[in-house]
C-alpha cells in the first residue's frame, strides 16, 4: 500500500530530512555551480538570470536527497522492527 502526499510531506519536513538535504544541496550544488557557471563567475558575468539558474541548480540535489530520504524512511516504517 502506498503513502499519500500528506504523509510524504510530513516526513519531508522532518528536521533530520531537511538538515541532510541542505547539506547535500550545499556540497553538490556548489560542485554543479562550479561546473556549469564557473567560467562566467571567473569572468564576472553574473547577472540576475544566471543567479536564478544557480539557485535552481542547488534545488536539484535538495530535491533528490529529500525524495530519497522520504522513500527510505517510509519503506523502513512499512517493514517494521
């Protein structure tokens, strides 16, 4: 039996899930920003549209980490002790 969106959002808001996702967003997001925007940063070519793309770049690892954590926690909950 699957879990509804409300249950998934409940788990996604757990402090441990948010903290883990933020760590991954900072580390992996920084690496992705360096790869994708490093040249522009070094050249001083950073405008609002690029800053917006950089912000979105950090959201990718945050979302992946959150989804992965939620699934793992719900699967462990379903399996029981």
